[in-house]
């Protein structure tokens, strides 16, 4: 999602609800410090924070996906980082 996005914004819900109806498992990645998330480290989010997303994607692939295809969708800064 974009920098100020959360799991209830129109970008997220407009894709997630139809995807769920088609049988997809969905999740929302929220940038550190965005959407009211408390920062737990001194590292701030910026437009080059692709490493955080890489960690999240690897976690999903290693823990929730076996042989299934993986699709990522980003809006605004989220699309740029993808």
C-alpha cells in the first residue's frame, strides 16, 4: 500500500474483497511508522525501504505458501518499492 495506507483504505479493500471471493489469501503490508503503527526501532521509513518489504514477502512465502503462486500489488510508494 502507499505510505499512508492501511488495511481499510479504498485501494486495499477494492482489491482484497474480490480476491478473497476468488479464493485468494490476502494480506496488507504497512510501512513502518505508517497508519498509526508505533516505531520500535530508530529506523524510519523512506522511499528506499525495500528491505522491509523483502523480509515480509520472504516470511509470507516461507510460512504460508507452499507451491502456490504469489502476487504482489502496490499503490503509490508501495508500487514503486515493488
